[in-house]
C-alpha cells in the first residue's frame, strides 16, 4: 500500500504569528482603523513592496477585491465584462454583484485563454478579468496588446498565483489591478482574506472608500489625499475590510513565500516529469514567459472514454488519492455550466471538453520528493489499472 501524504491540509501558520496574535487579543485591537500602525496597514505596505506596486488594499476576500475593482472602474450598469470560461464561480459572481454582465471566453486544453475567441468577444466588453487558474498564466503580452489597443482595462485575478512571474514581472502587476486571495488553500493562509494592488491612485482611493474607510479613515492610507477629496461622501460603503488578526497571520508568511514558491515548483516539476511518458496523460507545458508558483498539478487524460475517466478517478480513490476532474462532478464550482445564477450562459465547447478531462491534484509546498513519488505512483497505478482492465475487457469480450 502506498503511503500517501495528506494533500488536503492547509499550510500551518508560522510560530512568529503567535506573539502578535497574543498582543492583539490582549489589546482587543481587532478593527483595522483602531490604531495608526495597524497590522493591516503594515501588511498593505509590505505586500505592495514585495510585488513592486504603489498601492495595496487588504480586504475580506479576493472576491471582495474583484468586486471593488469593478466598482472602482466606474462601469455602467449592465456593462459586459469578459472573463474566462475556466475560472472559479467567485469571478462571474463578482461581476453579477457589480451589476455587470459576465461574457465567457473559451479556454484551451492548456487551461489558458483562447486568444481567437478573446479577440472576437473583446469589442463588446467594457472590462476584462483574467484568472490565472491554478497559476497557469494566459499570454499576457497578447492580452494586454489587444486590451490596450481597445482601451479596455484588465483586472488580473491572481487569487491562486501569487509568486508567479510573466517575463520577469510579478503576476498581478501587469493589468490595471491585481487581486489575490488569503483563503486557506492559496499561497498565504489566513482562512479568509484578499488584497488588491494597483499603481493607479484614483482607483485605489475609490476602492479604499468603498471597502469601508468611512468618514476620514482614508487618511490612514498612504495615498495622495487629493485623490480622496474627490470621492468623499460620493461612494457607497460596502464594508469589506480585513481585520487585524488576519493581517497578523499573513505577515510572517510573506517572508516564507519565496521558499514556498521554490518548493512548490520543485514538487510540481518532479511529478510532471514522472507522468511525462504515460500515453494517457498530458501535462500542458508552461508558456516561455511564464514561471509558475504551483501548489498543485493539473493534467489531461487523453485517449480515454468518459467511462474510463470515471474509472480512473475511482481507482485513484481506492489507492487513497482523491483526484478532482473539474467537469465530472455535479457541483464543481469551476465548471461554467454549474453557474446557473447567470441569466445567459451559452455553451463553451472547447472549455467543456477540457474540463471533462482535466485532473486536479494538490501538491502543497510542504511535501517531500518522496511524498511526490507516492502521488505519482498512485496516479500511474490508477491509469494503468484502468487501461489494462479495459484492454482485457475488449480482448475477452466482457464489458
Ligand atoms: C480562490 C479563488 C478566488 C476567490 O478567492 P476568495 O478569497 O475565496 O474570494 C477567485 N479566483 C480564483 C482563480 C481562485 O482560485
């Protein structure tokens, strides 16, 4: 029996957070605007500096960051926002929440935006959200070229790709706004939380006010105060602030990020290499400009029927490895046909085909190479058992 590591547990919180959490609990200073040197403000400064961007606003989730980004762009009601058909349900939800209409763009076998479909649909859209799903980065040179020429702002949903770079630039700094998540299964774990970054003073000023910097609390943000004066009392307050405890949990993890990125990449590349020769598995290559920070691996099953795909999942489960195929469960939040809250949701056949074959396996940074070997072995055993059984069934006439 293979000894598989625990793939579902989140990253533990560094001990360094403990003293600060104790201090906050003793003072009761949980509200971000309660003191001048709030851990939330420190997190924003440190995050902006780490990413190389001017401004950061920490909020209650990446969904909140996406929503505030759309609101800050001042899009009119019912404006169309182009989003990938392969993304998490939070993305079309943020668009709906901002009174806009999501337009879905096809994604290819490599999990990235289909540029032909993107170019066709862009002219009808007022904004674009690009989700770098599981860190897979779409061709940002092509996307920014098309969007800049059309004058359409780009929001990067980098919820799950902190640490990835594109042509040496940090992901999230390429579009007008970048959004990240601190939910437990992302690179930095605070249970819940998010942050948005931008170099645009007017966008961040609006987002800060709408996030709940009521009255003159915006004075506690290091942004030119003329930007705020324009917006005082003119914007609704959605109260999507982050509390100080969450910031205290994240700050020491920021230091651990480079190590997590390196370990995640090592684990991913190791497992990808062991799957490379399997005739029923294809691991899409990264784009030349992209350096991912993976905490999971995605691969496609090829030359297999739907029945064989489902058999593979149950074989893996019997070995103790839970593999998710995005499109082959009833309730997956990343399968666009499950977004039944959309008033219009036309089929996206390319994305549908990919989702029905794309497997998702977590590979947390804390795994050893030995752990990774056990995961690879379980995947290969499951696929070999499935396909051997199927060829025997054919030979003997059983079904
Ligand atoms: C997790 C995730 C989100 C949502 O993040 P929350 O912080 O849970 O709101 C959005 N987009 C992608 C691609 C994600 O992975």
